[in-house]
C-alpha cells in the first residue's frame, strides 16, 4: 500500500476561529477511513478543509504527494476528489442527468458524458434521468449525490454523513454500494458516520475527533466501546 492522502499539522479556520487544530494523519490507497465524533467537533470541517472550502487553512495537505494548499476547490476535484456533502447539495430545479453531469466538469479527461458506472449501480437514476431532482426521495437524492461525485472519476470519495435521515433499508443498500466501490473498484473512502454499526462494517480504520483534534486513530478493530463511550456519547 502507498500513501494517498497526507495531513500534516493542518489548522483550519472559519473567520478567525480555529476549528481543526494541528490535525495530522495519513491514509493509504484503497483504505476506507471513518471519521467519528460528537456533533460539532469538526468532522464536516475536515471534509471542507480537504476540498478547500473553509476560510483559511495552514499546514500541508497532499494527495499522492501533490500539495493541495492554495488550490481552489475545482482544482482539488481534478486531483481525484469526489465530494458528497452533508445535506447532499442536489440542485432541485435541475434534472437527474444535469446533476450528474455537473460532476464531469471536474474530470481529469473532461469527458462530458455520464460514466457508465453511475447508472449501473443506481438503476433508479438510469430510469429517471429526465426527472426533476427535487422530486426524488431522500434516499434517491443521496444516490444522486454519490453518482455526481463518482462522475468526477475520483480516487477518494468524501462522504459526509451518507446515511443521515435515510430509512434503515436504504442505509443498508447505500452501505453495500459503498463497500463495492471500495473493495471491488478500489476507490478510497473517507466517511463521517453517526451509525457506529455502519462504521464498523465498512471501515478499515478510524479517526476519532474531539474539539477539532485527532484523539484516536487506528484500525477499526481498535475502536473499542470504551472509546465510543468516551468521545461519542453526550
Ligand atoms: N460556516 C461556518 N462558520 C463559522 N463556524 C462554523 C461554520 N461551520 C461550522 N462552524 C463551527 O465549526 C465547528 C465544527 O462544525 P462541524 O460542522 O465541522 O462539526 P461536525 O463534527 O461535522 O458536526 P455535525 O455532526 O453536527 O455535522 C462548530 O462549532 C460549528 O459551529
């Protein structure tokens, strides 16, 4: 395995407020990394920092050794980052097709077509390409957000609470798709999760965040009930 993503002493700000503090970790190619912690500790900020969406960050973030600091979000996407934001960020007045095509603008090869993979794994989207995205259910919108991120052709898929607000049977379905993308197609995943069960099932490793800092990092087997109790219960 080789290092895909490297965070070296990263501090990230909204205005003058430090949210992530001296954040360091490495992620290997093919890894599924779960980011855990209570509400408000900085998990979304971690995702936004990777994408260059916070007001300022210091320290170094590298993907395959290439420095991302100072690069605009659309440039970062072309290095192989697909982002599924919390709340999904679907454009309601656009069709399913148009929403997926948005992802292709950040493709390294600039091909303006929906990749076959996006439709193969989400048959509902394939059958409803001309439907207005605002009419989709929560679970279908999440599929659409994942398809749009996959249209980038990512090496890493960043998923912020992918199972939030979704019915249990769809949570299972999305979990299976993420597992396939990771284990069969080799796409690395970083996901924030409130469902410990999903994290344990999908994750190879974890980062526990508290108050903007990494308080534990290791293989998922090391995420003990005691750690969960200490850093996740209110
Ligand atoms: N745009 C913003 N401007 C200023 N402060 C912000 C902004 N977004 C988040 N924060 C603050 O940054 C801190 C971390 O928030 P963040 O959303 O990263 O946490 P989180 O761990 O993802 O929480 P949740 O699980 O509730 O999504 C919080 O104190 C929050 O109030």
